[in-house]
């Protein structure tokens, strides 16, 4: 695949995932706004903790099935053997159901212990018991999502997310309206039940041959799937476990309302970059795996993905920093003032996260399980320690400082590791993009703290405009104006680029 074709593929997958993310974001923004008004910081903090409990339990009980299932399904589909595909799909579905039931049972039985560890008492044990249903639905949903992703049905995945989010918000908010904090668990159950139903509707469209799978074949297929999932399990467990520890640190040192401020800032910081990161996992990872044995090709794909991701990311994170106070009020309410400071301090870390994310896929694609696990352990441990220090010395804003500092450390670490594994080097253009991005974000952050709010927003808005025009110019030069217009239309953006001629793509 040529450099131009690769850039187009990256933009195409990003636009599909991004288009659905924009719509899903609008739906969830309405839901989040309503929840913030109904619950306030205390209720939002409780919602974040409940959600974190479920995610942690889902990762443990799922045994890395989401990521390993994608790889196994993709490999089976690549073989072209319908019986192999049917066996793998059947195994994935049965394992998902079994693990979901087992995990839900364990969480229900340990509900009092989980409540005590999280809150210091057992007053929330009944709600945590209800969350066992969320766990069951979530694990089954992960398996169905892995099937669609492994078959590379990106369009179905996008539609599934949009419909699931819309139905979840529409049918679940009444629980919080009538029961306030006591309705949070019911809200989560209703949302997850709707999500698993929608995913089942799309997963059943995948036509596979009906086969009888002997228990021995099922066990062999499951063994391979779960063995592959151990590394992914460890990585996911670290991330969710670390976030759980961080929320506990915040709630113990700063109080329950501070946990709501922390949750709001973290959620909003991911709003824009999430569709870029999702696109990498959905389409980039399988493409990189196919080229994993060719270091030159592998490194080229990572540089191309990094370049496009940074060009898409920079204007958005600058806008988030420039208009953070108004975004917090829009998504939440005026009670979340401290979340503004956290958000501003950690957006630079989000930019570095996008820059370093593609490099991590090199280790996954090459099957460097131990190296990947050690890298993940080191980075998440460093983040937790930095947040602990930030809370101790700077209070709640220290969590934002710690986030950015941790991604400075992570970027350097992962770069050094992949340099040894595949000889990877950033291209000159990527070095320039990272440097310019950090300088622009540093300028906007200085304006936020040194200037009055309106002047700071003006400086940040000007930087956003300049960066947006510059990044758009480079993207047009890469793939042509007409292609960029197609992607903008998929993202539901009411703008277009004048088509003045065909410009040859330039690679480095």
C-alpha cells in the first residue's frame, strides 16, 4: 500500500469511527448534563466509582477476551475456512456467556467486601450487588463487539454505539430522576442491558456456518483464546485498577465531591481524542499486525498513523484548553469549577498520549508480551505515584499535573523500547508536529493562568484557528481536497474544502 493510500485508509477508518463518536458524544453530552444537574458533584463521583468497579470486574472476569477474540476472529476470517470461522465464533460466544455469569456471581457474593474497600463501609453493598447484572451484560457485549471488530465490520460497530447510547440515555435517566443517587445502579443496569441487546442485533447479522463444536475442540480453541488474552488482561487490569486506586486516593484525601471533579475532568479530556484512539484499535492494529515481521513497513505504518493522528488531535486539544471553563459548564454545571483547573493541566498529556499510542501497538503486533506487560506496569505505577505526590503537594490540581508528567515519562519510555525492538524512529515531520504542539499548548496554558478568562480564551482560540488551518492544509496535501471533504461529511461537519486540482501526496 502506497503512502497516500495508507493515509487515506487511516482517515477513512478515523472518519467512520469519528462520525459515530460525534453523534454518540452529542447524545451522551445531553445525558451527562442531565445527570450532573440531577446529582451534582457527589452523585457524579459515585457514578464514576460504580462505573470503575464494573470495569475492573469486567476486565478480570473477561480474561482479555475482547482483544484476544478480535485477533482470533480476524485470523479465522483470513483463513477463508468457514468451519474454522464458525468454530471460533461459537467458542467466543460460549466463553463470553460463561465468563459473564461467573463474574456476576462472584461480584454479587463479594458485594459487601467491595463496598468496604471502596467506601470504608457496607452502605453501598446493595447497589454493588445490582451491578453484578451490569457485569454480566458487559462481558457478553465485549464478546459480541470482538466478533464485529474481528470481521472488520466497522460500520456496524459505529451504528451499534450510536443506537446503544441513544436508547440508553432515553430509557435510563428516569431512574436517576425518580430515585437520585439510589437510581444510579438501576441506570447502569438499564444502559448495559440496552447495549447488549443492540450489539446482539448486529452480531447476529454475521452469517456463519452452523456446526457442532465438540467439547475438546471448544476447549482447545478456548485455551488459545484465553492464553492470548492474558497479556491484554494484565494491561487492561492495570489501567482500570490504577484509575480505581486514583479515585480512592482522591476520595480519601479530598472527599467525595473532589472525586466528582476528578471524574468530570478525566471524562471531558477524552471527549475529542477518544475517536482517534478508538480508530487505532479498530483498524490500525489489525493492519499493523499483518506487517509485524517487516520492521521497515511496520515503522512506516506507525509514523503514518502518528502523523495523521497528531494533525487531527492538535486543534481539538487546543480548543479544549482555550474554552475549558465553558465546556465544563456545558457538559456538567457551574459547581464543577475545580474540574476546569484539572482539565487545563492535563490536556497536554492527552496530546502526548495520542503521540505515543501508535508506538505501543508495535509491541502488541509483534507479540512481545513480556516487554509490553513490563512497559504497562512501569507507566501505570509511575502515574499512580505521581498522582499521590500531586495530591499531597498541590491538592486536586496536582492530579492534572501528574497526568501530563506521566505521559512525558511514558512517551520517552515507549520510544526507547520500540527503538530497540524494531529500530523505530519518528520522522522529521512527526518530531516537528510534537514540538509545535507542545509549544502551542504551553502558550495556551500560560495564558490560562496569567491572563483574565476572556483574554486567555482569545489567545487559545487564535492558536486553535492557526493550528486548525495548518493541520488541514497538510491533510489536504496528503490525500487531496475531495477525499478530505468526504471524511468531513462522514463526521457530520458542515464545511468543505475547495477542490482546485489534484495534489500529489508527499511521504517521508
